[in-house]
């Protein structure tokens, strides 16, 4: 039996939802006896240690009773996504509008694939980055605009940039 991420995610979202938590990401890594199932949780006020512990107890019990993880041997790790959390879904871009982000595109935009700036807005599948705070100077010939629109479908990877 192969690992069924959709089934695991469904169980995780049910358990998380009952405690006001959001499942940000699920990873299943490794092989043999060194397999790890990681679940990253979040909530508007931030995730506490107790939130993770309670989720881990409930979620782990359901996974074991329903024998969801093939082979049965795995380590369950539950944590918050951290200050530099990944942005995966459209809802993430809406929620974190105004935050500083670093992202990489699948296809170049204005001759570049790597950007860092403030996520100004997200509408209709397109995000607008304000690059005026960027550390790097614009490439010659790249234009002087400090705003950049990128289709969400073109975003390969995006993370928040912690502002302390």
C-alpha cells in the first residue's frame, strides 16, 4: 500500500479544524525505519506547543487505528511553519498581503526568476510585488518599475521573509 497523502491530509484537516488550526503543509520523507511524517500547522494568533501536542495525540491515534501509514513505522513531527513559512495556496497570498516575501518563478519575468519584495496584493490569480525595498539594484534594461505582477501559476516557490 502506497502513502495516500490526500487521505492523510483529510484526516489532518478534520483534526486541525476541530481545534481552530489550519494544515499548512504535509511532508512524508524517508524509507524503512527512518520515515518521517511532518505536519505544519498555523492559526491567526500563532501555534502553541500545546496546540501541536494535542494535535499530535489525536492525529497520531487516528492514523494508527486506521492504519493509514503503510508499514506502520514512522515518526510524527508536528510544528508551526515558522517565521519564513512557505506560501502554497491562493489563501496564503491573500492572508499575507503586506508582508515581505521571497519567491522564485518557473519562467523568467523581466529576465529574472528570483524576487524579494513586499506582497502588495493578490487578486484573480495574480500577485503584485513592490520591489522598492529590494536589496539588489534593477538589472540594466529591466525597466524602472518598482511593481511587478506575477501569475500564481508561475510561482515555483515562495516564502515569507521574517521582519524582526
